[in-house]
């Protein structure tokens, strides 16, 4: 069993802060400071450019990819890190489309993260091959999987409500229709166990700055199933995805295996931060994490509903149908969240009216939940949010 009291001691959190926003940006692991300092001074400082070989920088994307692979049920050698999540969505979707050349429909839902939809729209325009992006209600996805479908592109956990798609069932239905799947794990990786291999997923992408605590701007990852890796063609043929990058050929030849999904130069300092965070994750049993997460979210929902009748639960009530976050709807949700933040309970807001709270048992416990409920009840019961100071909308919400 995972010792969550021990993992909590491994994170830096300001005194008095209850941090319920790890689903947006994970907090700082204490070991990260020394690990990044080592990368800066002992590696970059002392080795300079020889660090690519002597410090193992060039191997980081696949070595760290395998460590993330354990958390998401991927086969060894089929996850690589680099670039941003939007770029990885583009790569995965482009490769998936090419596997089904005689079909034109890409299916997604209205709960998908907008950036994924934007990338799909941009890809469709650049291809100019008549593809259609079909956006349906989350509850209607299964009903729209049919024989004209090329790619099912979904985010497993809805970023607003925490609603959880059944990856195994939807992937099976897509495969029965001879379609390919592309899953975004941005709000899943590090929040709960994922079984890409067991679900027979084709492609998956995700980020490392949320539950995986690698810091702002940390690199994304991409997974390609073994059955596709030799045949999929990288739409972004960057030099590090080349079979022999330092041969400097003028013609692109895709690299071997998952290496072909690399694009640009790895972000070495961010990967050093991820390395430190994964040292914690290496100690975590994902089933125990999920059990603890459900206990925390159930406690939170019960407490908030008992004391804050102004808030309406926007997340699924069934804990098996949601990820590791809880969302409440409130007309003045932005101001209410700012009032909570001013009192050191940190969540965030998603338009138009969602107050969003993330739960990671690695650094959140039952005492934190109870203290957060007290603050939220005070903010709501005494209308502390009804102050012009809290209604000035910042650039990041």
C-alpha cells in the first residue's frame, strides 16, 4: 500500500494553503529543486554540450516515457516525451487519420478540451481532403460510432466536470466499426490507473504539468500501440524523429519505433523536474491512489452539499463515472473562487460557471478536505464573494 502521509511530506506547499488545483498545475516536489540545480550546474554548467551524451539528455524522452508508461498501462518502449500537448494531439490525430484513408469523419464531444478541437480543425484545413470534425454531446458519443467513422478522438476525463469516458467500451465499439482511437489523458495520467494495453487503445497523449507535477510548461507525451508504430507516419517530421539525426540527411526517414514521434530538442531542465517527480510516482500503487481519491472526493461532495445549498454539483455523482476532480456550478463562480483563493483554498474556475477542485492523495488528505469545506461554506454562507475585488477577471482563471 502507498503511504500517502509519506508522499505528502515530499511536496512543498506554502503554510496554511489547501491546494485543490493539482489538476491544473501540480505543486512542487521538494526534491525537484536539487534535481534541477544538478541539471543546471553539474550537467549544463560542467558538461556544457557534452551533457547530451555524458548526462544522458538525449535518452530522457524515452526513459522517462517508460516510467510514465507504467502509470498508464503502456507497453515498454511505446511512450515518448517532448513538445507540447497540442503538438502531440496533432501528431496522434494525423497518424490515426492515415491509418483509415478511405474515411473522413473524426468524432469528438463538446466536453473535449478546446485546444484538441482547434488542432483537429487546423489539421483538417491543412490536409484539404474533405475530413469532417463531428462534435456531439458526451452522452451521445457511442451512438455516433458507425461505419463512416475514421477516428474517435476523446479526452478521457472532461476538464470541466470530471466526467469519465469508458475507454475500454468506446475503444471496442470504435474497433468494431474499423475506426481508430486517439485518447487525451491530460486529466487522467497520475489521477487514476489507466490500461492502454488492456483497452487496446491505438494512440494516447497527455501532459506532465498537472497530476505528474513536472512544473509549468513541462513536456507532453505520446503513446502509439505496438501494432501501429512501424506503419504510422509522423506528420511533423522533426529532425529528432529522423532515423539518423546526426547524419544530417536532406531527406526524412522516420526513426525506429516510438523514436519517430519525436520532433524537436528535448526540454532538458523540465525533464529533470519530471525525473524528480517520477521518483515519487515510482512508489505509488495506482489502485490505492484511485481508492484514496474517491474517498476524498466523496467526502468533499457530501460536506459542500450539506453546507452550501447555493452550489450545484456539476460532476457525476457516481464516483466510478468521474476522474479525480469535483466541479460545482454557481452563477458567480468566478468571484466565489477568488474569495476562496484569498482564504488559501486554491481551486480554479472554468467558464461559464464552474468552480473546479482537484484531488491528489499524494498531498491532500481528509483534514485538508474538511478545512476546505469550512472555508467554502464561509464564503458562500456569508456572501464573501459579493465583493467587487473578486469580480475583476484575471487573464488566467
